[in-house]
């Protein structure tokens, strides 16, 4: 199984995975509006992989099969105040 990954032009660190190059037919229209013009990031073989860097491999495969796309959002921002108050920021 291969997937094609596109970078969002509207949202930093947001990626859209689809099964075929330039085929957004199964992606909801509202999602595409918020995503902006997709910029090709890479073609990626999923078979034989054990993991992906910023996404769960099994979730990606399942989403591609069931809904035709997978949306990777950026990680949540670090709460530095919370870390500091918990003692992690004190040295």
C-alpha cells in the first residue's frame, strides 16, 4: 500500500494523506477549504513499515481504507508554565 502526503498551505505542520496522487475525491469539501491548496510532500510506501514519525501507522492505513484520507494535525503546543510549576523547569 502506498500513500501520497500533501502539506497544507493554510495550516502549519498539517498534512493530508491520500491513496492516489491528486485524488481528493473522498476528502470532504470543508476539509479541503480549510487545508488550502495541497502541496505534494512525498510518496510513501506503507507496507513493510513498522512505524511513521508523527502518525500511528495502523490508524493511517485504517483511515485510508475506510474514508480515503488521513489528516495529520500538528502536535499540541508545550505548556511551559505547567512544566515549570510542576518543577520540571527548575534547576
